[in-house]
């Protein structure tokens, strides 16, 4: 049975039941780590567009990691998020995963096998975005010297939009890279990756230079992405760490490749269809009394796949539009780990975020402010 068929059979309530069953079945000789998280916040722009629609939300979740042996980890989790004014945006998610280290701990070569399944369900207005999917992959690393090692990975992913004829996708990701430690504690990582995706979407027939019409049947469209990322990190003293990165991704598609406009927005199945440069940086500092603060920023220059827009609600005529974005993000978080007498931990966290997007398509010019507070509880 394929991952997709297994995932389709696992509804979110079943994921929760499996989580409970694994916890009950685990014996005392195996290590079990469980935690619960509660939180809430406010986001000023839920849908990433110029309408600037904001709302408050609250969430509760639980997770478990089960270690039947030193080389195997089973994990499961579920989370429910609810919104005050946009009730149908409330959603329930569930996930299961397994990781197996297939090589001895003393070996310079490491092979890790991974697999996961996940599901997400929204209310009636957003049921178009209900999805279920799975992943299977392998990660390889080889230690050349104590200051250099190679890393590679390959994975197959399948994501199915259960209530939509279009947007479901599947494909293969391949990555390879090298990590170096130079001049003491400076770490440099170079990573190259390749992705091939097949998307379900309508068949469009060209009727002119800028217009087209759509048929009722769907077809699978394939696109490729190649990327390279260079990352530098180092400690600044005993309690502070710095990281900087620069990357570029390139789409490899036909010149006439297009997607339906309604999908290039919040929860889109095709938001990954862009190319361009990206830059990011971050600082992490650990204060006394287990207080951790993180500051990060990023800039993305994105050129999206051309978008096909519907002319009128009752019309089958479409027109093509282009979209280029420049997205800037800034975030800050602070958390404190509190140890309890029973050996468990409480970790309250506060998060603030800001995003500004400038787009050649006016509808996607927006700013977004978000703030949240959460409490993670070891059980």
C-alpha cells in the first residue's frame, strides 16, 4: 500500500487515537517523552493581501516521542487552532513520523530512514484546503575529518487536497552539501538541492496572445526547482550565536506555464512556485536563569509563475498576469525554561513578527504584524 493510500485512510481522530494507543502500549523500559502546548495571539493580516484582515486565535496541542530503542524514534502529535471572527479558518492537524538510524554510532557513515504522515482539516468555507499527505526518505552523512563532513538526502512527498480537483502534488527532493568548521569555531555549510513536482490543475487552451479558456478535465503539470544555499555561523562569546545565509532558487518550466490565480494566496498549494534570491540572518543569546532570546530577519526577491485570472464569475475566459514580490521579515522571540520538582519543564514563550511585501500585483502589497504567547508543558 502506498503512502498516499495509507494517509488517506488516516483521519485526524485516528491520528489522536494512535497517539494515545502508543502511549498506553509503551513499557517502562522504553523512553517516552510527552508534552502539551497552549497559546494564543493576534495576526493583523491573515490572508497575505491588501485587505489586511486580522483576527485573534487560540491553540492547544499535544505531542509524544517514543524510543523503543536507541536507534528508533516514533513521534505523534495533534493540534487544534480556533479563530474568533473567522470560525471556518479554525483547523485541526495531526501527524505521525518514524526515524530509524540504520548504522552503528561509531561509524563515520550515518544512514537515517524517515517516514511521516500528516492531515489538516478546516471549516466549511476553507474545506478546499483540507489536505492529507506523506513522506518517505533517507538521509546520509559521512565524516571526512573532525572538521568536515558530507550530507545528502532523498525523499518522496505526496500531498493531496481532498476536496479540490486541483492542487494535489507529488514529487522527489534531492539535496547534497558539505559542512566545514574552519579557523576555530566558524561553521560554513554549502547545500545544493533539486526538486521535481507534479501538480494537478486544469487544462488551458490558448485562444489569443493573452487570453485562454479552460476545459473541465485536469492534467498533471511538472516543474523542476534547483537551489543553492550558503550558510555561515559562529558563536559570539559563550552565550551568543550568529548565523547568516544567502541562497538562490531557479524554476525550470516552460514559458507558457501558468497556475490559477486563486491559489497564489494564503494556504496555496502552489506558493512554492517562485525563483530568485533570499538572504537571512539571526542572533541567539542565552541569558542567565535559562532565558533564551532570538532575533531574525530575512529578505526574499520572488518572481512567481504567471497567474491565470478569471475574467468574470460566470465566464470561462481567463487572462494571464505576472507577479514579482520583495518580502522583508523581522521576528523576535523570548522564552524561559522552568524546571519542576518532578523533573519536568514549563517553557513560556513570547513571539513578535513583522512582514512587509511589495508586489507588482497591487492585491499582494501588504504589511502584517503578529504577536503570540504560548506555554509548553512536559507531561
